């Protein structure tokens, strides 16, 4: 038996074993059906709690940050520093009349917000928050992320179309054009990381950054891909400067003009959780997700970094990116529709293609940091 | 994408209709390369973000005031207009002569002045200076118009009441002559009879176009005690 030595503990870098809730349920299944069902239940509770709590926190944060950026205080009255403001607003939205306008396509009008929220939940399922906090993992993770985030536009399109309102209609059409266009650039940026990581599995991509995050390990191409991803994904979640689908000055409220009560709340919640997701995926792909800050070969330094739990690394990175997106919103003016389209098709897309090609060369010749590992 | 470069502006003098006029020439719009535009755009976005960041992170630039809480320390701005008052000297005397200039200047008939000949002075004296707070738009025209500097706007703003009639004020606290007429009366005993005290709500004043018991409705802008 070896004597416990702190030096030895610190020198051995931690190995992160990914255990998703789904895989735990699958492992438990042959032995005990009950245990397996409990894991599934845990996953469901986890997703619902994440959805509700992140939504509440983000909406409160957004209003506070918006206030400070505009020399205001933001919510101050409900609870100390207004921390219960979103709770009060949620209750208000829940008890509000659920209204379907005359001449609307009733079924689609009711279904649309649920579709939007479904896409969001499906993405939450695969987001790796820490080695043990991930509901499910799959070998085609990146394809799944791309497909589902494109699916969210269905809710918006249906909502706008079924409302029987010109503003909603125009807003939804703009959203459709915008989301589908920017989807391409976002995917091109993700493909750069896939090239480096050599896997489509999200937990695999995080583990591939054990020697360093792709944003600096892949140097130039990594940074360009990150910038493209941030721009394209901001556009995908309809946030300023790309909030053209709901441009208040011209479209009332865009695709959700005719929505009120709980179904408006669903659209709203989906929008805010999407912001969290975009920040989370950007962190996962470029900033190492839950992977602590590692530099390949410096085992001592890496072990010190491992003292901070993986979940905390993810939370810190995601919060920083969420703040960045909010910062964008309260700084940049809104683009015009044609400018938005030109930015995508004439700037981001060519740059993204060139960058992907350059990344392929970098990977081929091993020109990035620590290519051997 | 053409860009405007303010540094390229040029100053020169031109002959316009026989006069030489200084003009600032805007530079020609220049078309630069794709990469230049991308980097220029990114740079200007970053500049904007650098400007807004301190606002988002610090609390020192916040202008919001938490009103009921800061009531003890709240000071309104000097030019804030919330209540019309008479300017008074140390003895509480005003300088209003009852000339009715303010009444005529008021765009919505918020001022009604009742005057009477003073028994001692033999001059017009203000009996009641009625100011309709509920109709006033705080345009300040009455203050600008007054040739005797008798009026000013005060900044106190807590005037909520449960009865509209309480928003009709008498500005003068006494019915009697203005300050300089007062000084011309030499006899001490006579001076004592000059003014009758009245309260801000003394007498009956009808609200817009309506009548009250003992007080007929008045037409718009019509004043006087007649
Ligand atoms: S402020 Fe304007 S509206 Fe008010 S009393 Fe004076 S002149 Fe009339
Ligand atoms: S307040 Fe001024 S303008 Fe009005 S009646 Fe008196 S002196 Fe004349």
C-alpha cells in the first residue's frame, strides 16, 4: 500500500469519465427496471428544473443588465433588488387570458409555441454541463445540434402564419429567412471544431480539449470560427443586432404579436433558453465546455486547474458568453433586412468556407498546438 | 461598401454671390477592399462595446432615483415646474397689481383674478388670485408675462388629492394691496386695515365650466369679481 502523498495526487492529471443520465439508465436496465426508470425520471426533472430556473435567472439578469447599460436600476421593487420580479411576471402571464384571435388557424396557433419550446428542450438534453450532468449523449451530436436548432424556426413560422396578422406573417418570414441563412455559417464554424476533435460526439469534443481549448489550440482558424459562430448564433436566436423578426418599430412584436398569456411565455422562455444554449454550445465547442483550463504537458498546472469542479468551469464560461450576448444587445443598433442578408451571404459564408479549408490544411499538417494527443 | 472618413474633410473659402464663404468639404466616398470593410466594421463594433461596458458594470452612472425612499434627501431641479406661487417679500407681501396680463396669457384659462378698489389706497387690489392646478399645463407663460415679477414656479410636486376641487388654489394669502402700495400708506392704524387674511381655498371656485352652489359657471378665460 502506498503512502498518501499530495504531490502524487496533484501530479496525476484527472481523467474525466463521462456518464450521462441516459447511459446510467441503460446500464441499470438489465439489473433493475426501477433503478433505470428512476434515472429517466431524474433526467426529466433535471431538464425541467434547468429550463425553469435558467429562464427565471436569465430574464432577471437581462432586465438588470439592460437597466445598468441604460443608466437605470432595472427591477427594484419585488423583493430585494427585484429578484422576485420574474416570478411575479410569470404568475401574471400564467393567469392571463389565453387568447386566440378571430380568423386564426386555431390548431397551429396553439401548437406553435410548444414546437418552439420543444426544439429548445431537445437541445438542452444534449448540452454537456459537466461529466455527470448531461441527460443524453450521442455519436452524431453535432449533426443533432444543427438539425434541432433549425427545427426551432418551425414554431416561429407556424406562429406567424397562423396568427392571421400581417405583422406576424412578415416577422415569421423574416425569421425563417434569417435563421436558415445563418444556420449555414454556424454549422461551418462548428465543422472546424469537428475537424480538430475528430468526433461528432459532444462529450468527445469536450474531452478532445484536455490539452487546451480549441480557441487557442487551433489559433487563427479557431478564433475566426469562434467569431463566426458567435455572430451567426446571435442571429439564429433573433437577438439584437439581428432582432429583425420582432423589430418593434416596424412590426409591433413580429411573430408573437397575437400571442398572450402562457403561450407567449413559451415563446419568451424558448428565446431566453436559446440564448443560454448558444452560449453553452459556444463554450463547449471553443472554450472547452466543462474542461478546466489545461495546457498540454504541464501536468502540475493542469492538476491545480482540476481542483475547480468541471461544472463550475462550464457555468463560468457560459455566464461570460451570456453576458457577451447581452452586451451586444445593449450596444449595437439593429441591422436592416438587406444588410442582414448581405452579412451572411457575402461575408460570413465566404469567410467561413475559406476558414474551413484553412482548418483542414492546419489539421492535415498538424500545425496546431499539441497535435500528437 | 463606401465609408465616410471625417478626417478627410477639407476647409476652404468659396465665392458665393460676391461674398467669400467658409465651407467644409466632405471627402469623396471611398470604396475600399472587402477585408478593410470587415476589419473596420469589427473595429467600430468593438469601440462601441468599449463605450458601453463601463455603463453595464458600474453603478455610478445610474440616474434613477428611488423616490419614496429618498424623500428626505430628494432635491428637485431649480427649473422644475410643479406649483405656481407668488413671490413674497420678508413680510409675506406680494407684488401682484392685478393687471391680468397673466390671465390673458394663460392658454387654457387656468388663472382667474378677482380685484376690487381698495378703500384706503383707491387702487385695484387683488382679492383672490385663483389658479386652477387641475387645468394648468405648466407652460410657464404666466411667469414670463408678469410685468411685476410677481409669479414663480416652485418644485414641490406632491399634490395628489382625493377631491378635484382641492386643486383650485388661491395664491394670495391676503386680500389687499401689493407691496409698493402698502409702503405708500403712512398711517399705522390705516395700514392695519389694509389686508384681510384668506386661506388657499377661501371662497367658492367652480371647476371647468360647471357651477357650484352659490357660484355660477364662468365662461372660458372669463375672470373678475363683478
Ligand atoms: S403655467 Fe401656463 S397653463 Fe399654467 S397658469 Fe401659467 S400660463 Fe396658465
Ligand atoms: S401676477 Fe403679474 S401679470 Fe398677473 S395680475 Fe399680477 S401683476 Fe399682473
